[in-house]
C-alpha cells in the first residue's frame, strides 16, 4: 500500500489509524487527517476496489476543503465582516456546506505575493457553498 502523507503526523501514527481490514492500493492523508469516528481516519482519500469499503467509511464522508478567493485586500477584513461570515456559517447548520465541528475550520489567508484575501474552509460536504454579498467572495 502506497502512503502519501500531506499531514503533519508521522507516517507510523497514520498507519496505526488505518483499519486492519483495509485493502487499498493508495492512501492519501490530507492536512486535516485525524482518527475521526469511522474505522477510516478523517482526512483520507483511499484508492481501493475492496467490495465492503463502505463499512470502513461510516462518518465524515464528503467532507472537503474549499479555497475561496475574495475581492478584498487584507486591510478590508474587519471584525464586523469576520463576524458576518461566522454568523452565516452558524445559520447554515445541518445544510450543504455546514462548517461542522472537530477538525473543521474557517481561515483567512493572505498570499506572500499579493494583497487578495482567500478564505479556506473545511466543510461537512462538498456541495455548493455560497455566501453572497459576504466579504465580496
């Protein structure tokens, strides 16, 4: 089994999280990898042809990260705008794009070579996640 480690965890720790019944060609541990609630760790992508794979992935399926480019610079991000983004996420609870809990997060990022803010969010599922008129995203 090929392991690609994009997380900050040591490979030995990651291997210890994998179920002993997993038959996979390739497992990718993403930056958000953690033990999770399923036999398969949260934050993994698995290439397998194992017929009973679904029994290993009972929760945290469909979570994903979105990188959203805004139309605002760093100086434009105020506490009021940040609070509005957080409020909209809270109001979205239980729907597509729910922020969830645990290892899910929202972060504002500023690249070294530009002044445009990006928002990185890990959400419960990869459905459409739209926040019109917030942070000009």
